[in-house]
C-alpha cells in the first residue's frame, strides 16, 4: 500500500506523475505519486485543456519545435487543425491576419498604456520584419518606456501575415513585454471562414491549476518523502484537484501570481540560458515556487501558507531541452548548489512580490 500525494489515501497501486508535462518534452517523473482516481480527475478537469487547448503551452511547443505524440507539428494551429485565433480583449481595436493576405491597410503598432488601459505612446513596426523574430526586435522600435506604462498592446489593421510568422511575432512580443514588466495584450487573428476563438490565457483557471501542479510536483521531488504528505500542502492539493478558490488573503482567487517586477536571480543564473526554470523560495513561514516555462514570463505559486519543520528549503533547477536520436525530446536537469539557491531566494524576496 502507498499513499497518493493528492487525496492522501492509501492505494494498492500508484502511477508516476511528470514534474514538467511530457507535452513540453519532459522525461522527468515523480515515481509512484498519484492514484488512478486523482490522475483521472486532474486530466478531465483541467490538464487536457491546459496542455492541448491552451495557447500558453502551444506557444512554447511551437517556438521550440516540440512535436506531438503522433509526431505532428504544433505550430500556428490548434489540435483540430484550425488556424489559431486570439479572442478580442476589450479596449483595443482588432487584429485581422489572413493566411494568404498581401497587404496592410495601416502599419502594425505597439501601444503602451497606463494601468487604466489609456494609451500613452504609439510605435509603428517596420514594413518588413526579418526572421528569426526575436524579442530584441521591439527594443529597436521602442526607444523609451514611460514609468506609468503598465500594458503593451499589439495592434494591426488589415490582412498582413501568414499564421506562422504571426505566431512568431506574437511570441516575441509576449517575451519582450514580460522582460520589460509590461502586461501584453493582443486582439484577434482571423483566417478566411475558419475562425476558432482561443484566449491568450494569462489569467485562466486551467493555466493556474497547471502551473500549481507543476510547482507541487517539483516541491515533492525536492523534499524527503516523509514531508510529501504535510498538512501545510492541503490548500494546494485541494486547489489542484477541485479548482476551489484559494482561501488565503495573500492571493485570493488562486495560488498563482504573474511576476510583474524585476526578475530575481539574473546575476545567479543568467537570462535566456535555460528552457525551463523551477525554484523553491522560503519566506515568512511560507513556501513558494517560482516557475518560468521558456519565454512565457515568470510566475510565483504559493504552495503553503505556513511551514512545517521540514519545508523550510530553497532550491533552484534549470532544464535544457535536448533532441534525441529517435526525434523525441528530453530534459537535461541542472540543480544549483544550496548557496546559489539561497542567493536566488534572497534576490526573489528582495523584489518584494513574495
């Protein structure tokens, strides 16, 4: 008999859980972790939508060239084969992108806006954008970011780009916005009669529960086994399984917060030198996980509202994606020393968001 890390019931058989999802090229697992009932509940209630119906994951897979289990590419189309569409967000004009379009009615723009979404300044993109499209493109366009800027909005009018180059452009824009501590906004992509509305899911429950599960699995993989079942994790376990509101005053709707300040620990690990990053940070009696999946921004996940005697730890791990001879992918894990992990934790705490 073994104990499930979600329901804490003893079961005759437990299954392995991926620490980082297999859809992101991961071969890292926590052995004998969950029972069949809990695994099925996670899969049906949020995990399939997080991994297959989520722009958050699809963008990473497209950028890194990670193929599906049937070796199909994931780039510019959803799992049904329809061109991706970003749903309209209020406050900004729409973007219309066609697969066979030839021209722009007006130049594409980046609009910087304040916390009330009122435009502050406008910047036009060049008529020709060379590939590969990197986040540094926007540094050549935007010469100054006002201190009052809170949002960065991407606006185009008219049919302009094929879906795949547009996807690269949007990925680079999101990465640039996150690195500049601006919240990215896009409007919509349309493609002939085939229109599928998908939201850029920066703040959806499926994304939050997916990130919470990754963080929880990483924490359990870093802890001695006897601390896996600590009552301090009870709220996180309940949130992952049921999606119920996180009951603490710190982050009321979910234990996940997108990092909007200065990135911690850059002097420790460098930026853009890893594919994924996971770190545990202990602060004020709470345990947090900091998670960054490729270029999709940094997130903080509150794992416990209070520590037990075995949860006061800091750790730092980075992961590089490697392509194997069979065309599949695996992650090369690098665990930093305790001294480096402590330095990273101190840097994160000094940023004031934990």
